[in-house]
C-alpha cells in the first residue's frame, strides 16, 4: 500500500508564514521590551528560534527563547522549561508549536505557564488542524487545514528545504 503525500506548505511558503507570524507577534507586543517565545520541544522550539530571528530583524523587542518539554504521550506529567519562572513572570509569552491537532499539548503547556502572573499569553502554530479536544486556540497560525483524524502532518523546519506534508 502506498501512502499518498501532499505538500501543504513548501519552503518559501513556510518562510512567508514565519515572517507574517513574527509581524503579528510584534504588533501584539509593540509596547513590550521583551517577549518570551516558548517553543514546545522539537519542532515547536525550532519554529520559535526562526520567529526569534525574524523578530530581531523587524523590531526592537528582545525575544527570549524558552524550550518547553512536554511528554506528548503523558502531557499531564511535569512540564519543564529551559528558563526559570522568575524569567517569564509578568512578561508576555507566546507558546509556539508546529501543529495544533487536538490541543492536548498546547493546553498542558498553557497550564504550566499559568502558575505565575503574566502580562499576556498567546499561542502560535504553523498548521492548525481543527481537531480540538480542549478549548485552546491558535492566536497566530500559518494555515488552517481540515484533515481526517487518520491523516498525519509532518513538518520539516531544519536543513536546507522546509516543508509541511500531509500523509
């Protein structure tokens, strides 16, 4: 059996989405001196690093990178971050992931950051699949795509050619 693959976003389209989302983050944080880009480990963190690079070019906001480690099979277990609570307390945070599927990973990521007071909390994803089990939304999204639950989206953000593929 062959698996059909469809390219949802090619390299140039992904770069365009990253730039557009960076501008949206800047617009919603225009009065901030810094914003925490909390990328969910693996692709969400890679996506956050790319947003940081663009934000540094287009604004005077200091983007602070934070790696968020969540066990995707057991998201209710302890969530770990690469920066301490004091470093994001009373700050503006954008939780970043590559794909919003059921919302499970994002909701547990959001829950972790709500242990301290924050100025503002937003979410950013490259692909929103619209299969939500939880009341979490993507404030900034590259593309919304209705897919079946049996389909999978593979996002490649490292190397020379980026892609988002529906399998």
